[in-house]
């Protein structure tokens, strides 16, 4: 029998709820036709689809990143404010689309207020200027009495929005990016942006534009901006049609977070940086199937990925990793939330919930504030890489990480130490795994929550009118000896009272 040994007294970090954040970009049908569709019978008086908003509420997302993404590097925010009838329709150069500018700063920020999301805005460091960025901060955050604040008032919003989180550009290292920069050029430009933005509102917090967490770009950028930023972003997507590769690929993120922890500590020590710097993993997901329309124009809406159970297993593993590395990760943003590589998929009549929706909802609902140490002794899997199983979105080999535990586990407890949540992912596509939950200190009561995501096979998908993969209550039961059987290709969240 496998053993999952948990030490509730050994704290590994405090979980920031912002690891359950999201991202909505002006890309495909994410905003227009997904989140916002004034012609839909599902939409409210503001044009936002209430069925989509309801599904998002269930995810308990604390922060939403907007408006991009690659989109932002040619986005001028002034095009999206003022009377809608006067807003310009423009060519959108990142995704080869057309931008109507019907959703802009006021619409997005007011929707965030209504729904209870903290907005996280990304400034245009491609074709934009630091004056434009500072004006955006003034428009969002300054009291009436200055030019851009008065423009906001004239547009119907008297009180400042108070946006605190600002990203200094997006993926400026990419040759696909409008205004691509070298790391040295980026640092120089970002310092100029940060200087005037901070003078406009001294309370804002910055996220520097990182890469994979394991690159020279990350070292140069963080070294040059550590005194100014509170977060350093990394982006790594993974995915493969091979189930084992797909399920284990998220451990590339775990390796990146270990590298980032070392880099942050080194730079803070060398530069005597007193304030904390954390990772904003502000784009993550499974993404490998549908890339049509990214690099060239297409008649099809781009990136409308259909997710299967294997992808849900990968998503659950990502979330477990963010919990285990909560001392490093201050925010993580699932990219994206509606239609575009997303957990929610719509058509004119309604929506369905993709497989990756369920692990996110379960962990967002039940993860507790304190991450604790977990050790797993169980079956392992040796990953064999071939050109057919690997994909360009998983950039590095994994031979040095072999063998992998079949069970991936994270655990959290309450601040008072009277409750414990355990998240168990069984990556084996064919066999259940029986494991005993063993505490080094304390006792487990009867579980108050037992939710499991599973399905007939790793290839199982959901669609309009039927849901093959859902979360089920009570599928995993705890026996008298503290053991449980975890179904093949499943993710289970258990919550227990924790005794002394």
C-alpha cells in the first residue's frame, strides 16, 4: 500500500488566494461573444453574459488580468474610453483580428467591481509610451482635478478605481511581439515606465515581465528591476497527446519555481532588497492542440481548445504545485477563462463546463491558508521522451526529473490547526492506487468533504448537452485505517477535522 505522510506542524508557506486568479484577453471569443455579448438573451443590461458570470463566480477567482497578453503590445487604452459610438475600430496586430473597443477600461473595471474581482492591468510596452502608461494610472486612480481624472469623470465615473496591480508589458522577449526588446532594452524601458507610473500613484505594485523562470532574460530583468517590482512573471504552458507526458509536464513549472526561488533570494541578497518579491505565474494552462490563427489570419476563432480528463489531471497538478510552492508563488492566472483555452465554453444558447473547470473549482473552494509538508511513498513512472510525444510548448527535457510519483499530493491546514485539506491526483490512466493517509502529528476526523473528478478514460470530454467528466461527492471513502482508493486518472479533494 502507498503512503501519503503529512506533517501538519511543518509549514512550507502561506497560500495566497491569488494563486486561483484568472486572465481574460481580447483574443478570439474570450471577451466578445464569450464574456460580453449584448445580443444574447443571457446578458444583463451591461451586455455581460450572466450564465458565464455565474460559472466564474463558482471558481471564486480573486484577481483578473486584462487586457493581454500579446494583445496589449499594440493596445492604446484611450481608444476604449468615452462614448462607444465614437471609439475607433482598429486592426488588431497580435491575433490578426479587428478590435471594436466596445469593452474598455471603464466597462472592465466596473464589471470587476460588480463581480468582486481585483483588476490586474498590463501596460503597452510595445507601441506604447511611458506618458501613455502614466496617463492610464491617472485615469484609473487619481481624484478629480487633473486632466485624465477629469476625463474619467466626464465619462461617468467620479470616484477613482484604485487599481493596484500593474504589469510592465507582456512577453517582450518574443519575436512575435509588437516592439520586441532585448532584456537590457526592456530593463531600461521598464524603469522609465515604472518611474512615471509610481510618481502618478505611489501605492501601485509592479510585475516585471519574466520568461520561463530559467533563462538569461529572467536573470537580467530581475537584476535590473528588483528594487522596483513586487512580482516577477513567468509563463510556461504544457501539453501533449500522450497522457503520461501531458499529466507530468506541469512539473516543468515546479522546476521553474525552484529556479526562481533561488534567483530571487540571490538577487535580494546581493542588492540588499528588503521588500518581498514573489512569482506571478500569470499565464498557465494545458495548450497544444489548436494553434490555427495564431501566426497567420484564419477564418476560425483561435485557440478554442476542447479539454479532456487527461488535461484536468494536468491542471490539478499545476494547482498542487502552486500550493507546494506558496512561499514563492504570490499569484497565478489561468489563461484564459472563457472559450479561448478556457474552462468555460459558450455558444448562443448556453455553455458547458470543460474538464479543467472542476479541479480549479474544488481547490479554490477548499484550499486552506497554510501549506504543509507532504511525502509520498508509492508507485512511480519513468517518462520516456520521443519527438512524437513532446511539444514545443514544453520547452525542456525531463529526464533529470525521472522517476515521477504516480500520486501527486498537496496539503493545507487552517491557521488554527483544526482542519486539513488534502489534494490527491492519481495520474495512472488504468489503475487505482490505494494509499494510507498518515499524520506525523494529530488525528484525522471523518472527512467533511470528498470530491473527485474522474471519467471513463483520459480522452473523455464534455460538450453541450452532456458532461462525461464532472466532480462527484463521496466517490473516495476513507477506511478505518486511514486508507483510501483513488480511481485511475482522477483528482480528489478531501477535507478533515484535525485533532491534537
